[in-house]
């Protein structure tokens, strides 16, 4: 079980490292952080982050999935689900 948790932590840290430069308000980044509301990231910047994630994990995140994601935790979970589907 710790392998899954470790992988989850790695994905979370990768996402937070991509979001940190956009975190102009200095919000503490947690799994519950709302990407749009808390970080006030515009859709273009969010798509840039998503493209970086797709490149990093060699996955494709469907547009409808992106529109449903609100928090960092949901993004982490979506990446795991997509990686599992595409492996």
C-alpha cells in the first residue's frame, strides 16, 4: 500500500511544483486547494499546467475531465486514473 501512497505523493509534488509559480497569493497548496478559486489561475495558465502534466506523464487528459477538476487532489486522482487506463 505504501507504494501507491508514495506514487500519489510524487504526483502531488509534481503538480504543486508546476502550480507554485502561478501561486501569486502564496496559498498553501494542499489536496483541497481549489485551483481556480483559491489560486485565481486563468484557464490559459491552467491549460499550460495540464500540457506540462501530459508531457511529464505521457498521458492525455480529456477536456471534459479538465473541466470537472476543481482541486489539486482531484487532479492527482485524475492523473492516477488516466495512467491506469492507458497502461
